[in-house]
């Protein structure tokens, strides 16, 4: 059952000795901000157009056994905090019991003051489980038992958790060779929340290791039922998968890159490079850059042909701790902000597509806050009036999706772009309990507008500004991705 949003946000503050922590006006510092949030932002549905949720957990009947499985499995944000607090790896990714892992997280939470994890933790306990107390060593056992017990109930399945948060549509992140079998199952169920795949072909252009790339190509052959004899047949096999994703409702692609690759190349050179790596030989640095550059253009042109939205997440320095990465694998908490040069190559790449009139709707995200102004101004170079916000600078991402990072992103976008056309927040999360991050974003958004209205920096045109708030929270994403009929289908026989 979905939460009643007309009543949801009026509650006592969390048990903290009598303060105002997490009361109904959390992060809302004036009356106008409070009105914008409670009367407009809070009730808007959620579109989560980029996340890493496992589709298998959305098949009907899946249930978490306890809060640790729902909250700590796969969450490298929490693992990093626990390690920093001196918690041994066995309690993060190791063989400790789920209760022991939760106890160690509970012991860490009080030390996360002023880290967004502190806010998110208590928002999630409150919003999903109605637990109105602080998580610490003393409360750990009670909270574990209460939340884990609720997770056994059907309405607390992963599907139920999304329904509670008024989610309308999510896009998972899927490799071209993924079968999408779980998406098929969800689609057949005709569940009310739309679950769409997103095409993430990073491994299909990752030619840094001949062995790894060739193993991937061999897998692609099987999945695409193709024989790959050269570069052309390689593209044919990948195009089959792109088409298959489209048949499953996909209309979004995504790339996670250190930076955009935009080297000059000829088709003859790329074919030769492909033959070289397929023979088992390692490529030199320039060949790697050329191949990646060529593949990015190919994928972008396919997205343009289908009218998809393409996303580029740029600037992560991944797997920095080689020893730990080798022990535990990727996405376990060994990544950081990188200081890659972004502007010139990104401009060259977008310009190449635009010059041939093959630039589809595009969202670019940066991980290094030093690139904020670069991204905001660069996006504006390629908005051609064909659609509102055609090239978007995306929301504050990963290490930046906290109060200061979100505020900085919205301020820079306001100064150098158009915040009113922004497609808003996403979770980028592997956890079904992460959706209060949308609330967090919305409260910060409303506080920015409310403060400037009360300061006289914006007019007190409440009706218009309330519309802008609702657009940023939901409507802009719905319209930008062309999902209105997907989320809000017309009754039979009625045309829109």
C-alpha cells in the first residue's frame, strides 16, 4: 500500500533528546520552503531513470530475510564508512552473520554525523518501517528485529517497498549480453510500476585486456546467436542486442567512463585493431583510445536512430586499491573522484554527432565538482531548440549526491543553464531502501526556492514556482524520456 502523502510528513522528530532532528520541516528553513515542499513536492511520484537494482529481486514473491540483506548487501557507501570506523572486512563483505553485520553498522552510524549516510539511514528507517529512534549500539537489536519482521510481510517485498515510495518507473542498468529474463517475467506480471532495462555497453568497448575482451566477444556470440568473424559482424551482433533491448521497452543507454574518448580514426584502422585483439595481441595505448572512440560514436548513432536518451557518467577513478579489488571484485568500495580532463574531448564528441545531425537527447554527469561549470556550460552548446533541455547536465552523482553537492549542482545549473528544465533526481543505487534520497533532494530544492522568494530574489509568484518545483520533481523526466503514455496510459479508445 502506498503511503498517504497528505499525512506522511507531519510527525514528531526522531528520539534524540528533544531536538528537531528529522521533523516535518527537516531542511526547510522558512515558511515558503515548507509550503512548496508539503503542498507540492512531497506528493509528486518518482521516476528513477538510473539505478543498479537487481531485476531478479523484483520478480513476484521475492522477499528479504532481514534488514541486513535489504540494506547492507552491495552497499559500498556503508562498507566504506564501516571500514573507516575500524570495522573488519568480515562484517562488510565477509562471512559474519547478518545480525553481526547489522550490529557493526549500528555501531558505526553515530560516527557518521554530517555524512549524508546519517540522514539517509534515519530517513529510511522512518519512511519504510516507521521506526522513530536513532540507530546505535543500544537500539540495534530492537531495530533489527522490528525491521526484519516487517520485511517478512508481503507489503514489504521489494515491489512493496517501491510502491510505498510512490515510484512509477525505474530503469535498471544492464549489459548487452544480459538475457533480461527477469524483465520479461516482470513485464508478463503487468505490475503497476514499469521496470525498463537500460543499455550499458561499457564491456563491449573495454579493450584494455585482450583476454577479457575476447571472453566477452565469445559470450556475445552465444547470446546474439551470431558468428563474429570481424568488426562488421561484431557490430551486427551488438546491434541485435540493442534492438532486443528496444523490444523490451528500453529507451535509455548509459556509459560509465573516466572520460569521453574522441580520438581521430578511420574505419580501416578500427577493423585492423579489432583483428589484432581477436588474435590475442594486446593493443597499444593509442589503439585502445581509437577503438573506444569509434564504439562510442556507433552506440550514439544507434541511440539517435531510435530516439533514445544517452547518459554519460564521467570522472570516476575506479578500483584504486588493487589488493582489495582483487580480493573482493569491483563495486565494493575502492573507487574515488578522478581528475581527468573532460572539456575538450566531450566537446569534440558531441560536436561530431551534432555536425552529422545525429545527436540524440543526452545527459552528462561529472564526479569531480571542479568540472561543474565546465559541464553546465558545455551542455548549453548543443541545445538546438528541438526539445526542451535536449542536452542536460545531470544531477549530483555518487560522492556528490549529498546536501552540498546537490546545492552546488542546482546553483551552477541555475547560473549557467536552466534549472526549470532539469530532469531531477535519481538514486544510482543498488538498494530498494534508497528512495528517500528523492525526498532529500526535493527538500533541498524547495529550500533553495523558498529562501530566495523570502529574500526578495525571486517573485512571490507561488503558483508558477510551485509548477516549476513539480516539473523538476517528476514532470520534466516524464516528458523528456517520452514516458507519459508508459506511466499514464490512456483509457482504451482515447487518444492523447
